[in-house]
């Protein structure tokens, strides 16, 4: 017998959203994850944010697994997370790491919480009596908390802890705690764990206005707050409970609010020559929300240097903020804030439109503070014995944002790459998990062997009979107004009830034993448990049920005490017992009519289809092939390489796309696992996750072949935009950036012969007609070309006419380098575009000097146009073939721009690269890795488990109106034209019930939530007379 | 621009001319079939599917009767399409129901030439028999009704027609125009390109528009709108409480005929006759226990309220529910008053346009905020 291989284990350090995402991905692939966080909470910065653009809602739960839902929690992630394969260790520091790739020993310092969450009954009386008050970190110090506290107000369970630094050991809390959950002498513990791979997801330190010198002239009053503090002022769980925004100093509503961008960032003197990437969108969103909360009369102004709206949908959000919400944007670096005697905040600024100085008073000033990355990177480098690059950041491999150079098995994701928005945090988390998966596969470790507790089939073929177990909660709250005797008597009379049990504390070991006994002995076939916090131990109880031979869907738990704790007593009489009786009765009804539910398995064809043979497509294909997955790689052209891999020699950040593509092509053709289909297009794809069939049309043979595969990755790319503006086409001296790049590389354009070069940015981009979006790569492209010219010919004069330089993140250094090299940057606005006249065959560029406000004329030897990135026209055909949608701009539309950036709405379809939106090569590679990982999650096994609760179709009742198909947010329903009926993709269905609501005659139904059940529940709730008083 | 062709007829020969028109449409392959009201062998007029040019003689589209809603027939003919072109001559209310059913994918308009006839009202089926016995014809009805006289000895056109503000059809390819056409003539109006091609194939020449038509339609709509508003006010006052509503429905025997007759109640099988509503004896007893008594059959009010929730957004006010009730309950005003409010809430009008999305057919996060209470 072969020796059992160890189970692959990965440590994810940091439980912010990218760490959580990486952990979930690994857990879904079957690996064991240890997820730690220094702080006592999960969720990182995002736990503090109620709102994310573009929806201005939360959406964190969208990162939960869609398939295999039974193994993870399925509720608000801001409350908590659960997954069978993830061990979550908040308040745990990594103190030392030894060993090497594939064999790390990690010392974990588990800091003492001083309160045992297993014993604490969360009544919170200790919070009331604690006399110590300190600033609450969760609200950025805007409010106070006790020394004994709950780190996140919406956490469930509450997970109280004691701040040891603040605690005075007065012992008041001990006096009120009835469960002896508090131990003031609890000590930190060190535990050594062995892991195969490590993912760093700690995020970075944020700029602190108290700490840094350059904030002194701004942070002059409590009414000057950071953007994160402002977020807490907006939040429903924050300082004002979601009410109108007021000034911290005097509580007056804030009517004039200003944002100052780049606080702490883009500051060369302070050695912070980087942009923090996310602050522009953060400020725009906050300004829109401030308007929505306070009404349109609230004045919101953002003072900025460049409004960096580079990502997908960013520019459109900016346009909406300005045009629809009236957010004002002023391009000016404000030098400081003056506190006037009346408390208002005065700022002096130069209006670039009029070139005049203005002085204006504000009620509230928000500083858009960014990242302080070097400390965090240094700490990890020391701990991991990993190299730092010349900038002082963890050195990553040139073609990967997540692989740490020279350290196999060590990866990073999230804001360690530079502050990232939600979408990039997700993508990098998935990609890091993908890299770890590849590493673990190569290492030869195993995935978790599923512990099979088989779901028992039909219990007994008999009429429903419910056993009710009521918890007394250790007599503590149970005696306050809840008459167990009356309640038991009442329930005993209720039709369908077989037995009533009152148990002292169901959550305690004794209680558990009592329940298991009941399950073992009962003559009933259904069990209803009335206790508290149902989802905390639902899983444990359901397992006990299975062991006792019960189908776990026959056990329901409901929150008996929540009724009283939320003040939900009987409205007419204030009677808790009466109310409880109603609640129990309605739950009995639900359980009585509930069918036994089973998880089903779907077979998986462990083959992938990758569409697009560019760098992104090849990367995704190779990534899967490396893990042993067979891949069909389809390319519509006669050769691989795509746009970048055939047209672009090198990029500003030192990548060489053509060389990279050449190398990849070799590997693709050498791979046993990849079948390349050149000159082919996919015409139609049918099927669902695990079993797709695609009709492939080959242009060479004019024949169709049919491919069978389990998932699809679309990486169909994009291309440089075309233009007729600025005299393009009239002369060889007017050309696009790509043409210039090619010319410079081939030597067709001799840089030493040019004197004046003018580049115009945003040609046809970021405007209402044409491309509405920012093409993200043109600013870096222009800088790259300009630097090449300058290197060859330092005397050449290069002018770049721009609207906003989109050198976000660490790309800022190239902008700095370009300015140092003498490249001249001139700003122009959309309503005053440069004019080009051809004089003797040469372009002359006329534009307004932004500083002097004078018309300038520049005769140019070369006029270079940044014409942006256009989506492929074939996207339309692709969208139709796969039943996916496009954005208004013609790019492929992902399921959710923030939380599911590389997935389509339909499970099993993924996208990567510029088919998603314009992006630099490194981001393409990152997305390709992430898409491959998403695909691998399902391809790694022969089957996937669906959830027990999914929707279904009662075909005899169905009228085929297809309203359910249109309304399903997960693309789980479709109309089968061959069978002429509605079909449900059980893997994609999330049981949200939208179809059941939409369907008028009950043909669409969610298992376990039938109309019959629900009407019985409503009936029971409406009964207002105790049976004991009418019959008997 | 619409084209009009005048169809003059001698006394008692209106249907002869319309039959000739239908015959030419079939002969010249403008369509492969015509669905048109036609006199039956002995008595009555019913929609009839004609595929042979030799069988058009009995057509009688203006007969003031609609025994079964034509929209239901249109659904039967096209929801699983034949692939053959069919002209459907229907009343405005039937056309509006067809529009709703098309959106619900119960009607497929791909191969349909929709012809809407002017409607001055219809009689109940039993009354139509009397109308014929008393010598009434489509010609006499058109003439009298245009003069404002629809009542006969002891009966009149049905209540829903009296308050119908849509005497002419929209969303059609052609119209059969009687209102304001003058004596001895009706007009055939081609509206869409499809309609014009059909008109050309029918061999009729386009000419002047009927001079008095617009004015006559306007006048009629004004009269009916006034009657509608009066009816709404009366009915609302009459049903201001659950008890009052229950009284209105007192004669109901839960036969569900109203829902069978309703053209937009499109379910194959009503939820009320499925297992969901097949209660146990134990359940009935518990309900009875609540108040010490339970009216049987139960769920009467529930049924009608459910139908109101399901259908009022699509209700076209055809009055088939009232016609179908074996116990004489006038359900039409209940549906129309309710539809008046629900459709207005969504700025929707059943049958107005095929392209308008039906309300509640999609999930909109910013819809009905006052009901959902959703706040940011």
C-alpha cells in the first residue's frame, strides 16, 4: 500500500479580503489553510467600509464559494466566515519562520483574548460595567470603546476580548459574568505549525497624520479627518449610525466638505515616490455618498493632482459623480488648511480654469491618505529571509506580481502589491492561491480526504412528527418571562408535534449529549431546536443528526432568545410566551412540510477550453497544463501571440512581450496537455459547469468540430484604437504610440534625427462620444517611448499633452523619471483640446499653456497619438455563443466588477486580460493565473457537489414564459430549445428564490421552501389564540 | 404614414365585401390563413381559422360578440408556431391582451398579420342570440352604436365596453375602420410595412382617409372615459372594506371560471388547483378553531386577491371574467379599478407596447423604495 501523502497546508498571513479570498480558493481546491491576522478581527479595511463603488453597496459575501456551498458559511461576511478547510486565527502574530520552500516551520503567537468565546454567553453586561474608555480603532478613534470590547460591532459571534494595555484589572467584569468566561490572567501562547507554502496578505501600513511631518499643516483640527475615518462617519455601524455627516468638533452638520488628494503619496522629498492607486475612486465615492446622505445642498469638492480613474468603469463613475451628483473637482495641490477662530477650515487655492486664487471655508476636510509600504515589506523580508528590490519592496519575479523572487512557495497578494482596490485584491488573492496550488501539486502533497458523513436517505416512511427541544439557557434568561410549562403544554397540543424536551444549555457539553440522546431515541422523525445564535453550532448539530441516522435537513434550529433580546414580544400583550409559541409553531409548520434534501454530485469533464492565444490565453493554458489539466487552446488567427506578443518589443516596466510570447509558444507546443486550434472560432457553446459542448469552426478546412470540456476561459484580448483626429493619416509624421514603438525598435524611426516630438494623450478616450473609458496603458506607453527617444537623443524636446497622468501605484516612478529626463508635461482639458494644422506636410500643434494661459504653437517632427485600446469586435459573437453579456463599451462583462472580477455570471466561465478591460501586461498575467485557478478549483476533481437547497422546475405547471430565466442573477436557469423546457444548473443555482417569487403558478420552487410550507408558516404566525384556551 | 382603402358596401352587403377582401388576401398569398369572426351554421359567431379562399363567405368581424377571447386563440395558434402566415382579425382588447401574452412568450407574432377592428362594444353571449333573434346585424349595430344607441329591448352592451377607452386598436399592422367611416363604407387602414404589403395584395387601392374619423373616435373616447371614471368612483365607494369586498364576492362558488376566461391569466394550471391548496382536514379544523367557524369552500377572497396581484398589471379590461361568472358576479370593475392603480404605479399600461418591459419582471434595486424600505 502506498504511503499516505501529507495534506497540503498553506499559511495565509493576513485576513483582509485578499487573504480571505486566497484562503477560500485554496480551501475550495481541497487544501488546508491556516488564516491568521494580527488584529482581533477579520476583513481588514473592508470590514470598515459599508459602501463600495460602483454600486455604493457592500458585496463582500459575493466572494463566498458558489459551488460546494455546504462546506462554507453562507451569510454576511462582515459578520464572520466559516469554511471546513480553513482554520481562522485572528489576534495571532507570526513571530518566526524557519525551514524552506515546501517545509516551513512557523511560530504563531496567539495573543490572549482573556475571554473564552466558547463559554461567553454574549449578554454583554461586562461591557456596561467596564470603567475604562479608550479610542475605538474600529471607528478610527472617532468614538470610545471599553477595555473589554467587541472589535467589530457587527461580528457574530461577538468575540469579546480585553485590551490588556488598557485594562486596570479592577475586576468589575468578573463580578457580572455569570459563565466565568473571563480570565484576566490569560497569557499569550506560542504554537509552532508546519506548512508547505506561505501567502503574505497583510496589507501595508497606512499614512498616519499624527506621525508624519508633512501632515502638520493639514491636520489642524478634529474636523480634518482621514478618508478611512470619513468612511466610519458614513457607516451605519459608525459614529453617526448612518445619519447625516456632522463635524466631530461640535456635531454641526457638515455642509461644505473638501477632499485633499495624495496626502502622503506622490511625495519625492519624503521618499514616497508612488501613488496609492485607490484614493481617487475612494474620494469620488465618499463625495457621492456625502451628497446622498446630506442632500444635494451639501457642497463636495475634491482637490487633486491627477484624477486617476484608470480601472474598469472608473471614468464612468467619475463622470456620473460630476454630472449627476454635482461633485466638484479642482486640479490644485492645496498647501495647507487654516483653522479660523469660528472653527471653520479655510483653504486657499488656485483655480486652474481662471488662474485666480480663491479662499474658501469648509466645515470638514478629508485627507485622502495612502500607503506607507516600506516598513511592512522590510518586516516580511526579514522574517521570511526574502530579498527586497531597489525600492525597498519585496522583490517579485518580473512577470508575476505574486511570486516572491527566489523564494519558491512564498507568495504575496493584495495591498502588498501596492494599495489595491477590491477587484485587484480578489484577482491577486485567487492568483496567489493558484500559484500555491501549482507549487503544492509539483511538491506532490495531497488534498484533504473528505470526511464522509453520508447524508442518510429517507429516515422512516411515516407522516411528519416533530420533536421540539427548547433550551433554557442555564436558567439565566430562560426564566425571564418565558413560561416553559405553558409553552410545552401549548406545543404538545399542536398537530404534528410528538415530543417536547426542555434542555438546560444546549450549547454546553451536557446539552449536546442530551440532544444526541433525543436524536437516538426519539420516535419522531424531525427535530426542531429552539436556542440562540443558530448558525454558530448549526453545523455541529447537523453532524450529530447525521450520525444518529437523521437526514440533516430534518433538523432545524431557530433563535428562541432573539425574540426577547430584540424586544420582539407579543405586540398586544407584551407576552414572550405567546410570541414564542407563534414562532415555534411556524417553524414546526416549515419543518413538517419539508422534504428530505440531499447534496447531489455533478460529473466534471476535467478539460479546459481557453479562447484566445495571446499572452493571457497562453498563460492560463500553461498554468492549467502544468497542473496536469488537458487544455484546448483556440485562436482565431493563424498564429499564437495576440496583439502584445506580436507587436510590442518591450514595455516601460521592463517586460519584453514578444520574447515572452515566443517562449510561451514553445512551451505551449511542447506541452502534452495542450491542443492548439489555430484559425478557429467557437460558434456556439451549450451546457453547464463540468459538461460544456462547444462547436468549433475551423476556417482552414471550413469544418466544424465539437469539443467537450468542463470550464471556459476567455482571453480574447483587445487592440490599439483607431483615430482620424489630429491629422492622423495625412502625413507619416503623425502616428500612433504603437507605430512609434515599432519604428523605434526596428530603426525605421531614428530618434537622433528628431528635434521636437509632441504626444497627445486620451485621443478619443474619456469622452462622451467614442471611448468613455480610460485605456489605462497609454500614459505608461507614452512615457516609455518618450524615454527611449530621450536616451537616444537627449537634445530632443518631447512634449506630452495630457489630461490626467494615469501612472497609478508604483508606475509613478516612471513619471518622475520622465520629468527628471526633461520630458515636458502639459495639461489640457477636454473642452479645450489641442489643435493640429499641417504646415508644409508637418504638424503644428496649437494648445493653451496651462500655466501662462497663452496659446502655444509647437511645430513637431513627430506627432504621436495615444489612441487607446478598443475591444475586439468578435466579443459580440463570443457573447452570443456563450450567453454572456458585454459592457456598454464592448468589453466582456464580468459577474461583479468588484468581488467577482474574473468570473462570468454563469458558473464555469471565466475571463482574463484585455478582453475584460485595458490593462498592463502584468495585470493580464495576474488575471490569467487567477482565471486558471478558478477553473482548476472545479477541474481538480472528477465531480463537484451542489448544495442541498437549489431551485427546481415543476414541468407540468411551467408555461415557459421564461421570466425566471431573465430574472436569475446567477444565470442558472435556461430555456432548452431542444427539450422545450426550463432547465436549472444545480451548480450555479444559489437558491436565492428570485425565480420562485417571479413564477406565478409555483412552477419554479426552491427545495425546502415550497409555497405550501410558507403559507403554513404564515398561517401559524397569524394564529392569535393559544390552543389551550380554545380547545381544552 | 398610414394608408386607407375605402370599402364601400350596399345595404346588407358589408360582410360580403369583407369576405371578398379576406378571399383576395388568401388567393394572393398575402397570408396562408385568416383567423376571423365567422357566422356558424345555425347560430352565433365564433373566431374561425380559415385556410381556404373558398370558405370566407360567412365572415362577420363586426358582430358584437366575443365568446372566447381571441388572445387565448392567438396563443394556441402561435405559442408553438406553425410556420405559416396568419392574419388575425381581433378586437382592440384582444389585441392588447395579445401584446401582453407576446411579452410572456405565450404568443409569437413572427408570422402574424395583426388586424384590429374598431369596436363599439359587445353583447353577452346569451344576449347576442336575442340580438340576432330581434333582427340585429353587424351593419345595424355599427349604425346604431355610432349614434349612441346600443341598448336593445332588455339588454345592452356589457359594462366593460361601456367604460372602454380603447375603441380602436394599436400595435397592429392593419385596422378595419368603422368609426367615422360614414354610411355604406368601412375603411381598411395599413399601418406597418407588413400591413401595406398585405393591402396591396388584397387588390384594394389606397385613397383618402375617412374625413370624420379622428373626431368621432375622440368623441367616443371622451364619453367612455367619463363613464369609466364614474364607474370607478362608485365601485371604490362600494368596496371600501374587506367586508364590503367579501359581500361583492358572496355568490362565488370557487369554480375559477373567471380565470379560465381571462386572456392574460396565462398559467397552464392555476396554483389554486394544485397541491399547494389541497389542505388536510386537520388544517381546516385548525382554521375553524381560530374563530369557531370557517366558510366553505374557503380561500374565496384569497383566490380573487391572488388573481389581482398576479394579473392586475396585465389586465386589459375586456370583461371576460364577468361574462364567465355563472353566478353573475361583476368582476370586471374590481380588476379595472385595481389595475388602474397598479399600472399607474409602474407607469405601465397593459397592451400599450410590445417593447415595454412588464413591471415586476426583473429585479430593480431602486424600485418601490417606499414599500421595500431599502435605504443605503
